[in-house]
C-alpha cells in the first residue's frame, strides 16, 4: 500500500505517502483512487495551487451545502501548519480543531471532509496543492471564520488578505446545519 492513513481526530486523516528515494531524488504517489476510496476519501474534482510567503495565513474557509467541499492538502515546497475546524452546528465538536505540520520534507497530506473550515499558516515560503472533492468552487457558498483562536499560528507575523481579515468569529458565522 503506497499510503498510511492516521486518524488525527474529528474525522481528519493524516496521509503519509510512501517515498522512494534514490540517487536521482525521489518518487511518490500523491493520489491513488483505489487507496483513497478504501480510506473513505472521494475522487477529486478540482486542483488548486497557492504560493504563500512566510507568515501568510490563508483561511479559515469552507463552503456551505449544497456546494460543500472536502480537501486533500499537501505541500510541494516549504512548510505550513494546516488546521481543520469543525463547523457543523449539530456536532458535539463544533469549534474544535486539529492541526498538522505539512512540509516538503515530511511529504504528509491532510484529508479534510466537508463540514470543516480549513486554513494554514506558512512557516516559510510555501507552495501548497489542494485537491477538492464533492463540488467545485462556488463563490456564493464560500464562508470563512476568524483565525484568532488558533494557538499554533504566530499572529505577530501574520499576513492576511483583506477578505480573511474580515472573517467573523465562529459564533457569528454561518455554519453547516
């Protein structure tokens, strides 16, 4: 099996691909439909790449039904602290979150199912690849929550978009019903 799947809590999976290094560099699979299907991860419909300078915080974003999304996140260059927050109103875990360090060196990936807000802070200049499941991007269904409660992020060096700086706190945000 080319992947190990580790439950981080809240239904979030840390995906550890097998890496095959040799004198030329390395080879790894970053997606294999049959393996991801066994782990309960749907086939992606869209792929996105972002470049973030050190300190950048992107998020915390999610889409509401009927255009909800799942995300598979991996880092191609650099290092990030990636976060998934439960935004399901009916969940006993509403507002709880898990995080993982993803980097070029550790090759880890994160599966974030629908019903969770997602975001990350770049610990160094980083290129992040997102595989999107369930639905393509829908601007009218996109929502966000304020990042200030994430203890693992360095707010002193935070760089935000104007949009992300205006996200409401979780208790004022529109969440999954």
